[in-house]
C-alpha cells in the first residue's frame, strides 16, 4: 500500500473507529450479561411461572366447586321451603 493512499483514507478510518466507540456499536460480554440479568429481573416481577399458574388454576377450580356446592345447597333449601313453586 502506498503512503499517499494511506494518508488519503486515514481520516475516514479514524472517523469510523470513533463512531464505533461513540455509539457503542459493539457490546462487551459484561454489558450483555448485565442487560440479561436486568431483563430477567423485570420478567420475574411482571410474570408468574408455570408452577405458580398451575397452583392458581387449582385454587380457582376449588373455589368453583365450593361455589357450586353452596348454590346447590341454596337451591335445595329454596325448593324445600316452597319458594320455587309457581
């Protein structure tokens, strides 16, 4: 390579390197790991796990069964008292 060509393109090369460092176009592994941990912490606050969802689903099913039992009991008492007779 000739010196004249090197002198001609050196400013462009330096500007390119400056832009890479100024705008952080390349991520370091430490920065990437830190961002990954932040994302995981945010997700843990916003969403529940499959296990927790299964537990909530079971609790809702139990509540529905209990409500059905209460409803049946109330309907049986109403029919035995004569409230539902037309």
